[in-house]
C-alpha cells in the first residue's frame, strides 16, 4: 500500500483536524484483517504486515498528528513528492527536500530533522550517514505529519494564540 504524505492535510484517509472517532475508524481501516498484529492498539496505532506502524495523536478531540514507522518489508511505501522517505538514505532525503523547503536538524536531536514549514518531522535513533548496513541510522525510522502549531515552543504558541484572537 502507498501512503502519500500531504502536509498539512494528512496522509490517506487520516486527515488532520478530523474528529477523534473518525480518525480511529480510518486507522482501523488500515489494519490487515488477515494478519492482525498483537501490538495493535485500537484508536492509537496499527502495525501492518510489512512492519509499517501507523499511529495517531489526538488533541482536544481532533487528529493533531500522524506518525509512520519504517516498515521492514517493501510492500508498504511512505512517500513525499515522489521520495520514498524510508527507502531513501536520510542524508539524501534531507538534501532533496531542501530543494522545496527549509529542513533543519532538530536542536534537541541532531540525527533528526524538522521541515517546520511542511509540519513534517523525521526521526532516527542516531546518525550513521556513511554506513548503509546500519539501517537505523542510515535511514529515517519514523516521520510525523502534524497540524499547524504542533512544533511550537510555548512562546510561539502564546504568540499564535494572541495573533488568532
């Protein structure tokens, strides 16, 4: 199955801002009934047979973010503008994304990157940019697509609230 990241709208039938119940239903529809994982948690996350994890994060009764974890098999693909975010080496993905938007190392975790204009965050446990055999550092392990304001600092959130009042 293909999962196309569409920031800030969502991914597939999981649309940012949809009610929590509808998000849970959309998440459940991604479950492969022929291979249900014991790790699945209804309304929270689903593990597909490929190993792809799809997780939802709700705030104030609506879907605020969708996180996808790297599959172990290539039967599911997560893409952004034609780039397979889990099959493209992390360094190359950052370089290619910088052609569309600003993408910067996370100040708290320099192995991970945030494209704040797109509300996308890419995580890996450590950087191993030159070692393809070290998949956990060579490739990103997860991507998070979020609602506007999700990555705000407390000061930015206060400013956003004041601006929207």
